[in-house]
């Protein structure tokens, strides 16, 4: 982490006037992919510093994040927040966390309305780190619960406007999902490269398995899908840089890249055969790391909902085409 910071990878998108590198989204996504090829957990660390670093989900509010129950109540000049947050990436080490809580509790059915965002630091009274999850993959990236027990937050820690916190979260997700797509492509690349090397070294029936059409077809399909995922991702990033609304396309990139990564890593394990199922070789780790990309920052099912809703809204506007060009 210290080395990434020294090289500027943790502030790639921050303007130079605030000591960042001031780079564009495409440059960031290329770098994130390369880091993910080497280690997906390190890529998560990099991504939360450049896009998302917040506590939104709760034990009973995952895909339906707008149903969150954490409450923030005014007490003089302060806010007092009570609730629990789950799936907080690097919550064990973060010095600053953006937390969403409900400030308008007049009607429990208000959903996204009445949610605000607060800037939390671990030194606040009532703030504590709870259970650390024992995960299938990304095991070098800690994921924890946060407990807020009448956590007293100074009034100036309200981020932006009261009641607009959920809209801030959705805007961040548009960008964050591009990062998850890049991460997934990196994981898939690592699996493909390992499988291709292994296929040229492993011999069966007197020759390298790379000479078998069945293996060649797997490698060809893996490479094609990854290339298509990268093309979609960077077309979406280019649209973002042009200032266009990219909700539909960030969801498309996230959906396609993550499901591609899951398919590619599964096929990589298959190329390795029995050796792919043991920890002596890397593809079982790539397989485990890939799975969560189809879940966090919106499951594949949620991405399909986002895409469909945006498409149908475009139909009502007479703009169904929705061209995405790079």
C-alpha cells in the first residue's frame, strides 16, 4: 500500500492541485487492470481510494440499499448515528469513511428519500469495527462490519446536502462499476495467461495439450471475450470523459466483464485439470477472486435491472438506439 501511494496510484483521479495525478478515467482503468492481473486484492485497495470508500450496505439492506435503517438524529450542533454497516472494504484501516444514514425518519417507506451522507473517522465516540468476514476470495482485502452506537458526528461532517446522500451513492456507483469491470478483466487476463502457458508445457498423449483443438478453442474464446469486455469498458470510459451520462453503459461493462471473468477463470481451471483445483497453481485463486465481482457494487441481476430500466426510459423518450462510441 505504501509503495502504491508513493507512485501516485491511490490518487490517480484527484486533481494535481490536491496532490493527485489528475489523470482521466481511461488511464486509471488501464492501471487498475494491470494491478488486478498481479493481485486482485491490491486492485481493490487501489479502487476504493480512487472511486468508492463508503459504508452503504447493511445486514438487511444489500441490493435494496435504499431500505437502510441506520439513523442520524440531530443533537444540538452534532448528529448522532445509530446502526450497523456491512461489507465495508478496508474498514479495518480506513481513516475516512463515507457513511449513509437516514436523516428523515418521518415515514419508513420513503426509501431513498431522506438519506444523507456523513464523513466518519474511527476516533469518533461510538464508532467501532465489528466482525471481519472470512471470505472465499480477495482474502488479502479485509471486509468488515461497522458498529455505530450513538456515534456522535460533528455537524460539519455532513457531506453535501441533507437528504441527497443516496443520489451521491448512485453517482459514485456509475464510476465504481467501471473499476470493478477493469478488475474483473485483470483477473480474467491472469487466468488466461496462466492457462496458455500451462497448455504449452503440459504434455499428454505424447504432446503439449496446446496442440489439441479442444484446448485451442477454449483459449480462443477466453481471449475473445476478454477483448470484447475491455472494448466495452473503455468505450464507456470515453463516454464518461465526454461528460455523457453512463449509468446504462457502466452497468453493461460491469455485467459483461464480471461474468466473462467468471467464465474465463472456470475454463482456466478446466485447462489445468486436477492441478487447477489445488493451491499449488494460481488459477484456483483467480476463480475465487472472480466470483465476487459478479456480486459487489451491484449483482449481475441488479445490473440487468438498471440496464433494462434505462433502456425502457429511452424508449419513452424516443431514443432507444443509445449509441456508444469510442
